[in-house]
C-alpha cells in the first residue's frame, strides 16, 4: 500500500486537537471510503462528499478511496477522481477484501488528526459529519459514531433490517456489556492518537471490525460520542446478512473469551490514558443475571427432579446436592460475566459470600419443602418443584444485591 503520509506525534488522549496549533500542511480530517466493485457509484458519491467538505469544513481534509480488490472499473474511476480532485482525494489499492482490513491499513498509515469512514452509498445524511467530528477535535470524546437507533434519528429501511439491527445491538449489550446503541452504522470517526492504541488489538478484518473497536474502546474507559443521524437504506446493498450474522456471532464469542481471560491490555491502556473503569448499566446486568439465573435454576430443579425420581435420595438431600452444583455454576458465571470481575483480588471473600448465599438459599428451599411435607406428606415431585421455585425467587433478589456489591468493591 502506497501513501504519502507524514508521521506526526499524536497529542495526549483527552486534549483538544486545535488545527491552529498543528504544523502547516497537517491534515485534520481523513475520510476513508472502502469500495468493492462500485464503478457506477463511487464517482458521484466522492464528488458529493468533497463538495460538502469544501463548503462546510474549514480545515485541511482528505478523502481516501480504499479499493478492496475491485475487479470492475472502480480502480480506473478512482484514479480519475484523484487526478480531478488532486490534493483532496487519494486512492489506496488493497489486494484483499474486507472493510475492516481497509480501515486498519489506511487509518494506521494516515497522518491526519481525525480519522473517519463512511459507506460509499452515503446512506447517512452528510449534515451529521461536523457533529461527528467536532467532539473529537475539542477533546470531549475519543470516538464518535452515527446511530440509527436514537429516538431522534430518522431512518428509512425495511422492518427486517430494523429488527436485525436492534437484535444485534441488544445481543452486544447482554453478551459484552456494550453501552453504545448502534455498532454497525457506516459512519464513524476516531482520534488518531486513540486509533494508534486500539487498532493493534483489533483482529477482525471484515464487518465485525466496528464492533470490536467500539467494545475495546469502552473497556479502555474511552468516551464514545453518539450522533443521531438521518439514514436511508440502500436498496442495492450486497451485504450477505446470514454470513455476516454468523461471522459476528463468532466474533462476539472470540472477543468475550479474550476479555474474560485478560488477553487484551485494556487495563494498561486505561491506566496510561487516565480513564476510569467503564460502568456496566444495571439493566444489562439484570439481563445477564436473569439468564444465568434461568440456566442455574433449570439445572437445580432438573437435578432435583432427577435425583428424587430415582428414589435413591430423600427430597432434602436431593435438593442440597442439586443446589450445590447449580450454585457453583451461578456464582462463577455471575462474577465473571454479569459483573465483569476479572481480578483475583477479594476472590476468597466472594467465595465465602457465595457459601453464605447458598446457606440462605438452602434454608429457604428446605423450609419451603418442610412446610409442604408437613401440610401434604404425599405431595408429588411436581408440586415440590414448584414450591422450590418460589423460594428461589426470594433468594435470587438477595443474591443480586450482594453480587452487585462485589463490583463496587472492585472500584467500578
């Protein structure tokens, strides 16, 4: 990949990027447009974007067309644009496909202070570009994204894509604790100094690139600014929804495992940039806690019913054995997944509190069973199971309050 970029010393994260303080000729904004076989659209889109920047953006800018190995006339059209708009448009040719790969390479080599990208179809209204970039220049934020899911956004698209988008972002909130609203809108910007910290950590080279970058930014305590956008669906979109969904799920699993095992240096980046630990919203915690609770409750009740049905154990013993197994799973998953506790500090205390919670749960469930047996000695297993479920609800409320206190003790 060829480039005429000059290496600049990036400012410290959190400081304002003042164009007047930069060296003469420094590019303030570099907007990357990844393209693949877009010979019929790239010309009009780039000219429209360039005209908008010329009229509304008062600082040095550049548009970079990142050609992802097109096999049609896209390279020729892009070359014509770079000659027509010399100094304002350049072309970078990549042999391999992948939007993430294009952004990774172009952003890493860019000399601009602010790095942005948008889809070639310009589905997002360009009036949102200045609100996207301004918070990064002022030092208020580290990244900025367009969001189609804010209540003030105006979006025109089919119900199927709307449902897929909302489901995907809800899944990110549950699985990874993400707090940004729209991971996949093709309208984003990042400070160059922040990009140099995060890009080496991003593995995906395709559509999951955006999500991975944003999750890592949040885990590093960086501030993500969201801009409600006007967005119009491109009827000529060639995105393979099924394949993209499959790849995204694989990416979520990979990223979750890496974060759980501490394979990514998010703590070091957060410390180096002086950022606070990101807070996980109570709503997302409740959803994850509920999912863990459902899994452990099914294991508990199923184990109880199975052990009781064999006739080898009495109901009290069967309850205790099943409850112990389910509690071990519940405590482990809630500590690491629901509340995101990775360090071993205070782990012994959490284990002790887990035993106390187990004792409370045992007392409640055993008392419920004892009361049932006293009132109805011949109650069937199905009724006993229902009574156990009611006792578990009370224990669950206490358990959430105690476990949420673990996160506060970790210095959330």
